[in-house]
C-alpha cells in the first residue's frame, strides 16, 4: 500500500476530535497524539480534562518558558491547571477511571479491529518495549473510547483490521477512530465512514484496508 498525498495534519486531527467533545464532559487524553486535543478545545466550552497520574482540570499546553515540570500529564509533558483544577493520589485517579466517571477517553493505537477491539500497548516484536500504563483501565472504564491514529503504519499497512494481531488492550471498546484520512464509527461489526479528508475518494480509502467500509457521510 502507498501513502496518500492528502492527509489531515496531527493538529487538524486533534481539532476534529475536539469538535466531538461536548460541554461539561470529563475527558482523559492518552499519551502521544491525543494530548494535542487540549490545544483545540474552545476556551468558552467547559471540558474537564483528567490525567491518570493524578491531575484533573488541565488547560492547554503552557507557553514556551512557562513550563512547570512539577505539573505534568501522564506522558511527562508540562501542562497548565485551570481554575478549580486539582492534583491527587494516583490511586484516586485510577478509581475515577475504573468507576465509570470519565465520559470519553482518547487513546492512540497500533491496531483497531472492526469490532472495536483495541491493541495499543505492545506490537509483540522482540525489541519492542511494552507500555500498557492505564490504557486497559481507560478503555473499559470510560463511557466512550475514541482512538486517534494514522490510518496506515510507516510500512503502509492498515491499522484498521478485521481482527487485531497484536496483544489486546480492550475488547469491543472503541466506538470511533480519528485518522489522518477519515473519521470512522465502529458499531454492530461495521466500519462507517462519517468524514473524509478533502481529495480522498471513498473507493481509494477502501483500497487501503481489508475492512469493508460503509460510506455514511451525510
């Protein structure tokens, strides 16, 4: 498979995710690409951002030179704290995650299956470093699990697959994936394309994955 020329940038992907986060939601942004979402949430929209290392009420990334490395997210990136924000014990943070108190979590992924299975902690390669962190707790504990990832690997292989070949993080937990080529809903064993990057034809997208794609754009 070859990489298409037209793609959303990482910031455009993050902005698209931010569009689907509603007023008043409590949201966890996973390590990697998902952390960019905080920079695209409208200031007038109240969204409560949670981090598994024990922070709630985070704002956008700090300006250069204003970083406080005693205030970081789970990816060890410096963050800001909004009025009313707080930090607390790691165990309390996991109780929030496991107790169903998160409306949405946004995670990265190595693979997602058409049934919503998630693989994002280990590729199984001998030289790969496993890094599950709190992903299993988030994927199952949040009311909705979104995934933010590139559509293809660097080798041009599809990340949306009929069945995951990597070790699973969660089973049937992913409801929507945001990629650099399309936004796709997963429900009832179907992959439904609801948004497509400009210049990408639905048939061209279908040629990039072995998963049948339903064109569900309005």
